[in-house]
């Protein structure tokens, strides 16, 4: 019987993808840049308020311990210290921090009774300056009673008693376990000719933006309100949760976004830093800033990323047809569980990769260990799924003696099969995977390189080619969260984004974003779409950001959703405004509203371009001539020109009540092919890029230049994830690399000097103009291709790559092991 | 700790201030002078975000004490150009998309200013060499190299 994969709703697209757009599709210079380039952008640490005090924290030196005693008396006496708080005192002032885990795993702004990882705050000091606050931290004495430490994720499955981090959740560190069969897994395995099996390891890394997380809070005793400036996102989605922690009514909190100096997920939703600053601001009666230093950011920022062990099996036919895919995943979440297993929802959105695999068996085991907890990082767990499926397809090709490219081609979902429901129920809206592959092979000059590589190998060089075809799910709806919570009712039904538009009496357009800047180009994107909608020059448009007081329901950037969502919101708000504009213009020009259109800053009569009224004159009329309008009672003709619009998710469905599928929850499916040529030095374990080419399909592009920026930057993130980055903890739970001296993010020397980027545009049939998300794909495409390239280069040794990161040491070890094995044989 | 009197010229303006001997130049510039364009990414001398020019030479302001800059001429990003009148390098970064979040950008620009003083027409390799101590998490670096080339071209009178 065919699997029930759910249904596909009708498209609500209003703006069809089309030729001849004037502003969309152009590489316009960014409107954000002039202030940033001249040092005038305001980031979290640039908030300077009169009389502002500063917080520093005492970080736990133990990975797992009871706090027996804290002596803060010396710190309190230090001149310039305003207040010192321990976990016990903080627990009186604040409630648990926000969490999405269900049942909730509670975390506090300062650890209370127990520390669960090195770097967790055990006390905090507020002082006249950061210098004094840090001095005072050194004067605080903490006595710990050590508890058993859990570091290895597979060992964590066996923890009992004192080794359990949160005993209120049972005598185990296995905090969540879920098993699903999507489709006929057993039958598909039964009809397989061959099963590929692997254990794969994806390492703990993190977004690690150049700017750390921080907040400055003000308490106004008159209005009894907090104002918090922070480099956070999601403040117009779930910012109210912070009010709960601060024990004030929700309307007594206003969150104001600053620019973010990069996020990559690390600033998805800040709560620890805002709560820390706000707690002290009320206590000392002054503005208070808490900015993480680099150590806080590595050890205590709640933003480490997927740390997974995979046991996987791929069932295939002899001819390379991929049938079914089974995986058991152990994921090390660290000490808390803020987003539950949201990272696995992401992975299941595209678990079959670009291939028409018939069924999927999933077994997720989320474990807690004594580490900084997981958050989001560019891909949010789906980048790991890309690595896993692509490694398995490579393995299948090798074991079946098929070409690595041909096996992909054979199994691709074909372009006439979209929209396509995969076994988990998620939809792939559109795509043309063969075309992306072909363009990539051309861009790299695959044939040319094949020949060159052969010659180089003959000359004794270790050169390899890697090619991976991967997915970039974009625009989440969060509807799938329910699947994981076995006791919960069906939950979220949308994750919207909003826009406010106003045309002033002189025809200038103001757009208010309800989501922040976090290193992307929100002002530029909004400007281009508004310019397109109203056919006005971008210089007439001004974009600003709302705070949460004035904010409309908006999820914010993340999951490559912003461009699609804000465009939907702009189209919605513009439609309301244009209706009014045409009504007024029809009256002013004595024309029929249906015959009107906007062109070059004017309302014109279609086919009679001489007949026009400028937007400027029309706006003036709309503001000040209310009583001259035809029907003074018309409720659509109130004075002024403004509109807001909340754009709900373009296409989403609920999970199946019987849990046969997860519904459509991450459907706007980008695709990319990454290819590269690398040369490895087996003596030193070093490798270098000889070439790099990638082609992305992010649907219709708004700004090819900024999209390409995401691709390039993402690739270098991906190189870090694949080759150098790992937050490492020793067996005592002591982190051994927390600074940029030893947590190695790629510098220019490790990055390709000449990366070739190409584009294919397969429009989405569901989003306005056919746009898809494109913010994460670079990082999501590189690791499997790089693993393949290095494996190919080292093929004379017969090495199989099953783990990342491929640091110099790891490559050296793999070569040595292979040599020892050969010698022994 | 007694404070030290220092005189520093920043972006052509002279400041007479008292500072603690341990006060970092980065904190002095950012908090005492309120010139927040200089960014602090790591506080340990690796990322280069905090790069400023001291007597024409690039220094990491997070590794320099303010007292060490007594009598010196400092140039920060705010001294380079304004939104109405950008420096050619700023124009280059704008045109070639040399920034995304912009956090590393002041350090990149100040490093590039120093480079172009020595080598008005640097090669790609020379630019890569000069930027090898500046981290950027957003751009992948290639557009930064192109931005500097473009800035050099504008400086030489190119359009
Ligand atoms: S902040 Fe000075 S080098 Fe990083
Ligand atoms: S532009 Fe963000 S760190 Fe360089």
C-alpha cells in the first residue's frame, strides 16, 4: 500500500515570477552599508547610556558539581561594586529561562545549587566598570562538590544516579527518544540487493560570530517597565517569554534590536544576556550592560551546534536505485535542551537529500552531557543530514562500483515530479537537480580536471575531486514540533513575518521591519521589493526597525526564511495601499481604478502614459483632502496612506494525527551542487584547494550580489565545519579550545582564492515572485563535497572518511592507520 | 592604581585624559571617546576587528594599553570617510560587497589603508598576505580582496 504522505494545499502566490522586473533581480548596493562602513552602525556593545553599569560573571570551573558554598563578601567590599548575585539570589529575582523543550528542562540565568558545564555562571557582579566587575569576580570564592562527569554522547545513554544532569526528568540523560517509520522501511530493505552501513560522526562546532551576544537593560521605576537593547532576533515572536522570566507583565517589557555583528544562528533568540542585564538594572536602579566576552561566548552562550553519532543503513538495488534509509542518531545536546530536537525536524525536512528514496526509518536519541548547550547554527541540523546522505551515496557508488555522479543523476527527483512529498511528509516545492549538476560540472570544467588529476596522480601527487548535490530547506513553519512531543496537542500553525508601510504626504515611503539585522541585508531586500511594488526609485525609501512595543507578529531571520517572508509581507501591505492609491487616483484623474498602474513614481492610465498623477501629489491629497474625496463615508479612504500586513507561512500543513508523516513544514526547497579539487599532503595532513565551483538554485533572486555573498561566506563556514572547527571537551568536561587561538575558524589563508559561483533559478510556485531562501546553503553544501574530495585524493591509501573535522591531525592519523594496515596485510 | 595623564590625537582631534594604566586602547577609544566604530571581537589579538592605525602603523587596540598611545596619533574608522564623502576603500567595499554584518569591516579597512600606503597597487597575493591576520565570519574573504583592489583603483583615479 502506498504511504500516506499528506496533501499539498493550493498555492496562494499573488506575484508570479516574470521577466521585466525593474528592481528585483538586480545587484543593488546595500542600503545598510554607508553607516556600517563609516563606523556609525550601532551594535550591542555600542549602546552607551548615562550612568550605565557593567556585569561580569564568575564561570564555573567544574563540569558537574554541587555548589556547596559561595563567599561574595570580599567582592561586595570592592569599591565600585554595586551588587553581587549568586544563583540562589537570582532565583528569587527571576524565574526559569525560556525553553521550547517539552516537558521543559529548566535553566537559570545563574546556576542554582548545581553547575552542569564549565563556564556556566555561578555568580555575577555589577559594577561601575567592566574592569571592576571582573576584579570582583576574582574575589568570589566558590566551593564545589564534584559530581560524575558525562562527556561522551554514547556513554551518556548509560548514565544513572549522580551522573544524571536533570534528575527531575528521570534517572537518565536520555532526555528525548523518538522512533518513526516513514513509509514501508522493512519491505524496502527486504527487497534490497545491497545495504550500505556506516557509523558517521559530526563534530560539535558553533556559529561563532565575530560579535558576541549582549544586552543593555533599563528599568523605569515610574512606568515599572524594562527596556532591553540586544542583538537578538525573535523578539517580535516570543520576546514576551523574557517578561515571564523577569516576573513582570508582558507589556512591561520592550525589546529594542541593535545591529548584530553576525549570528549564523548564535543570536536566534537571546534570553540569558537580556535577563542578566535586566535583573541587575532593576536591582541597582541604573542602566546595566552585560556583554559576553569571548570566553562566555564559547562556554556559556547556548549556541553550540549538532554533535551527532549516526548509525546508518542505505538499502539499494544492484543498479544503484536507492530504496530506503534507516538511521539511529545519538545527538549530544549539552547541559540543557532549549529548542528540544528542533535540529532533527530540520534534518527530516530534507533527510532523503535530492533523491526519490521511498522510505525512511528514524531513531533519534537526544542526550544531555556536561557541555554548553546546543542552539542554532546555519543549517540548524539539516547540514548534518546533507553530509550523511551524501556520504552514504558515495559509499553506495563505491560498493556497487558505480560512478559517483551517475548514481546521483539516476536517483534525483526529476523536475517534472515537483511539488514532491518526501516520506517524512515535507514537500519539496520545485527544482531541477540535473541542471544544477550540469552547470556545476561546466563551471568546474570537470572533464578538464579529470584529465589533469590523472596526470598529477601519475606524478605522485594526491589530488582529488569532490562533488555533492545537496538541499537547502528554507522558510520553516515550525508545525512539525508537535511530532516530537508525545504528550502534546498539535501546536504551532504558522511562523509569520510582518511589514508596516507608510507613504508620507510628500510621497516618500517608509518601511518598518519587525525583524532585526543580523548580518543579512534586510533593508536592501525590503527596499528592492518596495521599489518594485510601487515603481519608485529606491532613494525615496527609508527602512527602519520596530521594537517589541510596536512590533507585529514576526519570526525573524533564521532557517533562510527572511527574504521570502518579508517579501510576502510587503506584497500584502502594498496591495492594501495600492487599492487605496488607485481609488484616490481614479477620483483625481477621473479614470477607472482598474485601468491604473504605477510607473516611475506616478500613477498612470494603462495605455495612456500621458495621463498621470505623481505619487507625491496623490499622497498630499490622501493626507489633507479627505473631504474632497467622492464618498466621505468610504471606510477605505481614511486620511493618510499606511498599511500593515502579517504574512503567514505560504504553504504548510499539520502533521498526521497518527504520526505517519510530519506534514509540510519546511517546503521552499533550495538546491546546490558543490564541487572542488583539492591536493592533500599525506606527510603533513594539510590540504589546499586547487579549484572550487558551486551552483545554487535559490529560486528567483532578489539581489544576486548579496545572495552570492551568502554562498561564499557559507562555503567558508562549511570549510571550518569540515576541516578545522570542533568545540572539544576532555574527559573531565574541561573545554580545551575556547579562543580564536585554538578554535580555528578559517582565515583567508584557508579559504579558496577564486571560488566560482553560478546560479540556476527554478521559481517556487508558492512564494511571491518565486523566491526561495538562500542564507545557509553554502555551509550546507561544502562538508560532503570536501569529505569526498579528500577521500578521492587519498584513494591510493584506501581511506574512507566517516568523521569530521578533517584536521591535519585527523588526516595524518588516517594515513598512518592505512599505512600500518597495509604493512600488516 | 593611580591614573596616568595622557595626550592622544585621534582622527586629528587632541584629547587630554586620565586613564588607569591597565586601560586598553580599545576601551579608551570606544568608551571614553565614544568612537564605537572600532570593534572588539576576541580581546586576545587574533581577529583583527579592533585594528586602528597608531602613527600610521596598524595595531590591535585590544592588545595595546591606552598609556602606550600617549603622544601618538591614532586613526580609527571614523577618521576615514563619511557617508557623504567616503574614502575610496569604503567605496570599494560598498561596490564589491566586501561586508555583510560589518563587524570585522573597520579592522579590514584600517589594515587595507596601511597596505595601500605601502603598495598602492597590491596583487591578490599581497592582499591575502596582508589580511591573513583578520578574521571575517561572513564574507568568505574573496569580495574583501576585490573591494581592496577596487579601492586601490579608485584611489589611482579610476572611476
Ligand atoms: S579584538 Fe583585538 S584582535 Fe580581536
Ligand atoms: S562582515 Fe561579518 S565578520 Fe566580516
